[in-house]
C-alpha cells in the first residue's frame, strides 16, 4: 500500500502538487539505495540464485558483473502492478544488454527470462550448475580482482561508468586527465616487478 | 529519380544552397514519418515476413519489438544506390543491437542478413516458422501488453526512449519526476487487487 | 619504464602538478594515434591473428569491422600492470559490444577471451579457420566496400560515429543536414544505372 | 479556470495519472505555439508597447530581437497565480540576458521591470520614445535584414540557435557541415558584386 | 597548510595516486557544502557587506539572488595562492554574469571588483547605501517571495537550474512533465481568488 | 573568389557532394586556426585598435580577454557577403556577451558596433583613450597574470572553457578530478610564502 501509493503518510486534504513533492522524495530515496552500488569504488559482483524479480533486477543492473545458476529467472515485474519501473531497470538494463527488442519485450510483458536466455543476451556473463559452484566462482573472481592494483581497478570502474554516459571523445578526455596523475602510482613498478618475479605484488591500501 | 534526386521539382537555375534547403525539408518529412512510430505512446510490434530492405529497416528500428519468420532477411541497401541511409537506420540500428562490427559490416556492404543471424544478434527477439504463427505470436504479445495498465506501459515506453538518449543519472531524474505523479494512479491498487483475486483488472482509458 | 612512468624524462625536483601536465600531453599523444583510425574517412577492417593484448585492443576497437582467426585471443591487460587502460578500450569496447557484464569481467580480471567468445559477444563479426582465409575474407570485404559509392560509404561512417555519441534525435538532424547536400551526388544515378545494367559503376575520386 | 486547471474538460473519476497525461498534452500544445516563432527560418523582431506580462514574456523571448517603447514594462507574472512559467520564459530568459540574479529576482517576485532596466540588462536591444518611432525602427531593421542574402540570414539564425544549445566544439562542427554546401550559393558572388557596384543585389527566393 | 595541501593527514610513503584519491574526496566535500545552497528548494538571497573573497565568491554564486552594499568588493583570489578555484566560482560565475571577458579578467588577475562594477555586470542585482538598508531590502524581498505559492516558487527554482544546464528543448520537456502535475495544485485557485479579493492567500506547507 | 567559393581549385565536372567534401575540409582548416587560440594554455589578451571586422571578430572571441581603444568598432560582416559566419563568431559571441537580442541584431544586420556599446555589452572589458595606453594596459595585465602560478592560471583557463561547454555539475566534477592532483603543487606554498614575505615567488616552468 505504502510503497505503491507513493510513500509515507498521506496527509488530510493534501493537493496533487504536494502529493507529488512527497512521492518524489520517496522515489529519490529508493533510487539512491541502488545507485550506491554503482558508486562503490570497488567492483560489485551479483550472484543470482533462483528468482530475481522487480527490485532485484534494479539492484543487479547497478552491479558490475552478473552471474547466475541455471535455475534462475529474471522478471521486470513492475507493469504487472501498474507502474513503470523507477529505481534503475529502465535506465540501466538497455545499457547492460545491447538488445532493445528483448528489453522492451521483457519490460512490457513482464515475462520471465530464464537463465539460458539471460546468458545468451549477456545479462549474466556466466551461468553455473548450482549455487555452491557459483559462489565459488564469484569468490574466485573477487579474489582475482582483489589481487590486482586498486588504483588500476577503481580507475577502470570509474572510466567505464563515465564512458557509458558520455561520448567517446569526452571519455578519452576524462581518462587522459585521470591517468595523467594515476600513471605515477607505485602500483605500476610493483605490478611489473611482480610479473617478472612471479611473486604477487603487495599494494598499499587505497 | 525524384526520391534519389532529393525530392520535389528542381527549379531552373536553382543554386546549390537552394537545392540543399529544398532537399533538407524533403528528408525531414521522411524522417518524421518513421519517428511517428517511436512517438506513438503505445508499444509497436514489427512482424517481418521475407524481405525487409532499405526503408523497411528504417521503419522496423523505430518500432519497439521485432519478430520475423525464418525465411526473412534484412538489408541496409542504401550504399548500393549511392547514399548513406538517412531516415533512421544509421541512428537507431546500433542502439537496437549492441554489435558495432556487425552494424558496420551490414551498412558498408549492403549484404543480406538472414533470420537466424538477425535473431542471434538481437535485431529480432523471436523467430517463427511461418507467417501465420508469427502473426498469432505478435497478436498474443499485443494482447498481453494491452491487458496491462496503460499508465505503466506508456510510462515504460517513454522511460526507455528517454534512457536511450541520456545518461543513467539523467534517466533516473526523469523517471523520478514522472513517477512522483504516476504512482498515484488507480491502476496500482487495481493491478494488485487483480493479482490477488486472479481477475483481470479493468483500467480506464488513458 | 618510460611508458609506464608517464612519458618523457622526469626532471629534477619536478612537482606533482608538473609531472601531471607532462604525462597528460603524453597520454593525449597516444590517444590521438588510435583516434586517427576512427577519423579515417574510409572504413578500416582489423584482421586479428593470435594475440591481441593491451594496446592491441585499444587499436582494434577504433576500427570499423573486426575479424579474427579461431586461434586468436583478446586481453585487456592493463590492470595487470597497474593502470586503467587509457587510450580507448574503456571508452570504445562497451559501445562495440553491448554486454556490460562481460566488458567489466574482461577489464577487471585481465583474462583472455578466446575467438569463439569474441565472435559470440560481437567483438569480431567473423571468425576464420586460419590467417590466409581471413586475409582473403578481409580483402574481399574491402574490395566489395571499395566498389561502392565513396559518398555513400564515407557518409555512412560519419553518421555511425555521430550516432554513437549523440541521441537519436540529434543523429537524425545531423544526417538530414548532411544528406540535404549529398543526395545531389552523381553517385546516385550512377549506382542506379549500374544496378539496372549490371555493369559496375565508376565513381569519381572523393 | 480551464487554463489554470490544466486544460480541457475534467472527466468524472479521472485519477491523478490520467489528469497528468491530459495536462501534459495541453502544455505541449502551448509550448509548440511559442516555439513555432523560434522555428521560423526568418528573423522575428518583437516590438513591445506598454505591458508585456506572463505569456507575453514567453512569446518575446522566443523572438530574435526585442525592441520597446520607454513606457513599457515586463513582468514574469506566473508565480502570482500559483504556477511556474511553463511555455518558455524560464528556459529562454536566462539565455537571452546573461544576468542570473536579475532573472531570479524577476521570476520569484513577479515584479515589474521597466523599459530602462530592460534595455540596460539586454532584454531589449533598443528603446524608443514612442510606439510610432519604434514601429518605424522595427520596419527599417526588418527591411535591412530582408535586403540581405536569405541563405546568409537563415543560416545565421539556425547557427545561433544551435550554438545556444550546444558546446562551442559541437557548434563549430555544425556550421562547418552546413557551410560546406552553403558557400556554393550564388548569393556570395551576387553580394560581392553588389558591394562593388553599389547596386542592391537581387537574391532568388529561398 | 592542510587546506592548501589537499586535505587530511599525509601518510608516510603515500604515492601520487593515493594522494590524489585522498584529495579528491576532500574537494568533493567542500563542493557539496556550497552545492547544498543550490539544492535548497527555496530561493536563497545573498547579502554582501564589504569583502567577499575566494570561498565567499564560491558561496554567493551558488545563491539565487545577490545584493550588496556600495562599499563591498569581490575578489576571485585563488590564483594568488597558487590554485584554480575549485568549489564553484569557475563553474557558476560565467553563467551568473554573461560577460566572459570580465570573468577571465577577474579570475586570472585576482583583482578586486567593487560594488558599482558588480552591479553593472549583474553579479549583484541591487546595490544599497549601507548594511542596514540592504538587510531591510533583503528581508522585504524574502517576505515577498515567501508570500507566494511554494509550489510556484520552488518549481520556478528547479526549472531555472535545469534550464541553465540543458538546451531549451530539454528544458521545455522538463517543465512540461513537471507542470503536468503541478497545474493541479490548489495554490492556483487560491492565488487567483487572493488576487481578486485582495486578500493574501494562505498556502499549505510544502 | 577562392575563399568565398569554398576554397581550393574547383575540378572539372565535380559534383555537389564532392564540392561539399572539399569545402568542408577548407572550413575545418580555418576553424582550427582560430580554435588554436582557445587551445593555447596561457591566457590570450586581444587589444583592438580601430576596425575589427568579419574574421577579426571570429579571432577576438576565441581570446580570453578583450580590450579596445575608444575609436574602435566591431562588425559581424558575413551576411553582407552572402554567408553565415563559420569560423567561430556565431558559436562564441553569444557566450562571450550575455545579450541575445544584441547578438542577433549585430549578426543579422552587419551593423557597426562602436567601442562604447562594446564596453557596455561586455564584448570588451576595458576601453582606452588611445592605442598606446591600451598596449600599456594590455602589457601590464599580461605581466600581472604572468607573475602568478602557471599551475593556477592554466588550470583556471581550462576550467572556464570546460564550464562554458558543460553543466555546472559536470564542471564541478572536472575541477574536482583536476585539483585532486594540482593541489599538491609547490606553487601553493610558494604563493603563500610570497604573500607573507611580500617577495614575488618564483615558479618553475610548466
């Protein structure tokens, strides 16, 4: 009731404009919760097991990498309860998978998309037989990423998010200014030395 | 002759600038015809049977969802008659399918892309054995979408088109302002009640 | 050392700001080298044989069409040497393949992506058994494109690059103004005549 | 009532979402009426005599050049009737006069700005003693502009509107593509000849 | 020392990249303090008395309306201490006063601009003889604005900020969607009734 | 003839499309010449003596600061020779002076604007009695700017140009990333020490 009615107590005699102001703040609050994942400077891996519905899709599209088990399914459910999804799916999903016909099919019909189709369209980049192997895969990937230079990894995440929202020319200008400082990090000689000596480099905390 | 020559009667002694002004209005007119499909507030499903060539591709990329029979093919034919496509294909196709290498191959060579490849790259989201089953599939999908809240469906279409053309941050701001009003629709309690009682809700005309 | 340290001689007592200015010019120079491929008015086909690593990926994503042999692999190697890729991969790869989960997996882990996956995700649009057949395929494609109107082909390339970096509405306005002049080319009647007479048209140099 | 209530007949039992859809179309219609002035390819001169209030300000900010008599005043009246101006003033006025403090003062307080201040802040570029001399001045300016090449004048208007809404770099690219064709007009040699011979050139209709 | 050195404790052996990350968060924090003024939904009036230097200019350019006494001066002081202003002046000042030559003069030379020039260029919209009369003027203006519909005033502020950062076309679309709901406020009939009866309307809290 | 006809030799039988390609490269070349001034990392002061016409206006609007003698005049002459100005005036002038009515008056009528009006509208920020005093004023200003930290001055120029072409929010993000490195310059302690000891600081070459 509350959620679908636009959040918070409805006040006696409140006019439409005031309802809209109140609901606007309410939606902003939900949006920010999911955008916080995107703003996390470290890569975030979503591992989906079984049902991922409505706000679940909003959440995983704000993550960097998506994995799932083969008994998973995904459903942009919002039209079935009378609203356009408003906390990220409609904004991020079309940029996560480059397939507008599928995106609109999913968002207009609210049908379930099963794991195999999700893998084939790129919503997830790996599909696993079961939850346990997926969690092992996710942890192995997380460890691998964590073993690398945080300057390199976090710069990469910032650059990819910037690139998504700008032209190639603007993106190149951003990374040029960014790396003009970052190329002076000690992580570069440490990484090169590590590669030559086959010993894992130890990077300072960022 | 007329079409390819830039439209309308050429006037005696018309200079280049004036030819260009005349042709510009002519192209604008064609573009608007296809953009009208995109501006239609209701989802539009394209069902392709056999050849979809040149302006056909311009038209279907302005639709929301694309289906085809397995004997269909698609051809961005314009370079073969000496021009760059100018009524939508070059603008929309790369955003419809996230595969720049394929898009450029198709647009530079004017080769035919057959149904299986069109399905695999996402130009169409379903492929059917024959025209009849496709039309049944298209009608079923249309009915399914039509059974849902028009406030939800039309808001979803507007949001997806806005998202395609803006950053994620701008897109989120748009849907926040939009849903601040739309979440107060009667379609939400009607949809929820319909789901609980298993009876199809009846929505007012939008 | 030089490259990774940000380019050029480090000067005695140079402060951070001055190092950054020096490195910024250095990165700009590298970026421009790859962007030159994108600025080439004629389509550029990349034919990849075996390893395509780091700057190799920066380079091929600035090309129009990508082909590879089935023993090729691709690797966004930069995080392994402590930096975020800064000469094009992070800006262009996500627009070349519409699959954010895969892009981030590749860029954060620096893992190898082999030819089959590169074909399936659309990084390359054709995969060949061996180098020789690939080079024949690439040359055949190049000849096919070169046989077509240069006004049409170069306009198409300009339009696709413009479209990638703008909204659909801005893209349509651009091609409208562009074709308002280009539709008056002699290449159109020549192309039409060629198609009718089955004789290859001869276009003037552009 | 009608106008302020959002346009058109309110229907029995109409929910908020449906009211908003109806009102949205209503506002769009008003906006388009004023934007039509901006879309007119020929320069439009507004000559203001006495009161210019509310929609009057929306209208004149969509014009190219503004003149007034010294007994004129201007008033962004909308807050006084409970609404934010929505047919152009808030979008165009700050770009017409580069003085944000004044714009917000005018729009928040709905105070009258008299002719002298309007001249000093640039809202009008000429102030006249009386209506008759203003109309003569406006007609003289219109005749002067009409005596010049329509290719030059209309291209200038298009370029200025484009420049207002884009970065300098985008603006330069636009005029480059535009003039690539327009510089081939016969109006250039005619204009040059006219200047040399002191005889007014006669330009073809555009 | 702290402020100018980029904020926070410098850690032993911290490399350039890590210094930059730390300083970046530090600058973001300062920026947000001033942007908070712009985000305040109610108009903010700055009343400047005597010196307004450095961060003072950052602060007042984030306000809506600026007033000053005639013994005030304004100084973009940052270059004198070795840095480019980074908490708003360089971004907002050129949009607050439409005079690039003056803006660059002020920002490159760090010279003082006295009240009369500040009034003439539009940095302030009113100049007062002394602090007391300015504060009375500011309070009178604040009371006047506060007597008006908050739906109208806050929508106006949001629209002006949106307009500053978007094209006219985008701005019109925003206010159209916004007012589609806001025109249904009770503040409109209340305002109209108030104007007719000459009695101040009482608006509900927003 | 050459210039106005679009540059370079016209080739026998060249079609419209080919003329346009040739002219486009020709205009790009001219534009780049003026944009080079804007790209110069150091502030550029234009000192105008007497007539500043056509390309002269293109040139000075690409400069940072404009001065003139009181016998100067400015004329956007292009419409008088049959073309829309295409090397910068139409893009930069409206952003240099915040007065659209005046800009359009000047650009449509090609009338002369004399020094006093140029000072009043902000095209120039100082007006001098004669050339000699202007050159002294310009040199004094240049010396003053040159005495300050080059890190501060050049960062300020980059930030102002970025701000002109982006939203406030984008501009703040840019300066945040930029100063995250630049605040570590030795120019800051040197500047502060210089201010305290009243001795001009000596900055390293940038």
